């Protein structure tokens, strides 16, 4: 971190009557919690999506020509 950024952050922390270490600690705690929450949210979405799949058959897949077919092609 460059010196100017460090000085500005330290000054702002002091104006809020706290230390820069406390600000960093709060930021990291929030950051870590948000990451866990996002992971759990995505896991719930995945499980819900999987629960909606009642059957899967490879035979239902499109063949290669259908996958690569363009609208302007015959």
C-alpha cells in the first residue's frame, strides 16, 4: 500500500475515533462472512435446481448438427 493511502486511511480512522487496525479487522470479518454467505447461497441454489430435475437421459441431447445449426442455414 502506498504511503498516501495509508495516511488517508489512518486519518479517517482517527476521525472516527478508532484505529486503522480495528477498521481492517472489521473489514476482514465482514469480508470473510460475506464469502461464506455467498457460498451457502449458491449451494442452496444448486440443490434447488438439482431437486427440480426429475429425469435425465443422454438420448434427449441435441445432435452435433442441431447444436451448430444457424438460423440462416437451410
